[in-house]
């Protein structure tokens, strides 16, 4: 049997100049191999787009966290001020509830007083920026006292300290309101 002649079939894939050094004729020096380990412009642009998108998402989350933190600080200061007022009213005792206005000190207005059943406006500089009044916490406190008598003839007073504040942490200003309630009686309790 005779051997079939060999046929050179060109490869479907063309070689890039980076794949291998091209064949050189006998006796000549082979050309230097090219360094093709870099990235293409498209790969760099896609990478920059992904990094930019991730950075924007992270920045957005950071800004939301900062706003939420400021909102919580405003609520905490308002609550702390209301608790301070409630403790001072409780310290007056049952007999001291007859005064109107109540001789209660507010942290932002020392030696002040609170009028019953009226919103008493207060301002707290929670950011320690005296020259910038627009970032201050604006709040109102309303003490309400309801008196009654138990079946045993003991006089009691239900004290409700309502407080509200304006939260400007997010895009729109929102007014929030909460209250604290406690009882005082004419007889001593142990």
C-alpha cells in the first residue's frame, strides 16, 4: 500500500502576535517575543465602572447611616430632656403640683418654668454650633396633670409629660411626639 500524501490544513484559529514567535527562515534570528500581559481598554473601562458603582453604593449607605445617627441623637436628646423634666416634677411631690407654672428647670433654660397644658417650646444646641441655629433641636414639652381620688380616699395625680421634636435628618422635616406618664399620691408610698 502506498502512503497517502499529507495535506497541511490551516488552523481555524489565527495566531496572535502574542501567542508565539513567528517561524524564521533557517539561519536568521527569530524576532523578539512581544509582551502582551497588559489589559485592553475595554477591560479597564469595565473594571472602573464596577469599582465606581461599588463606591457609590458604599457612599450612599454611609450617608444614610449618618442621617439615621443624627435622627437617633435628636430623639435621645428630646427623651433625655423629658425624663429630666419628669424627674423634677416627681421631686416636687404631690403638694408641689399646685403651682402653675411648675418651677422646673430645663437644661437649655436654667431656672425656668413650665406652664401646664401648654406646649412650652425649647431649643437645644445638640451639635455644639452656637453660631448655626438651623441645626439646633427644636422641641416642645407639655406637662398635663389629672387629679383624682381612689376608693380609699387617697388623692392621686396622673402626670403626663408629652414632648415633641422636629427631626430634620432626612429630606423633609418630621415632627415626632412621645410621652412619659407617672402617678403621684397624697399618701407616702414605700
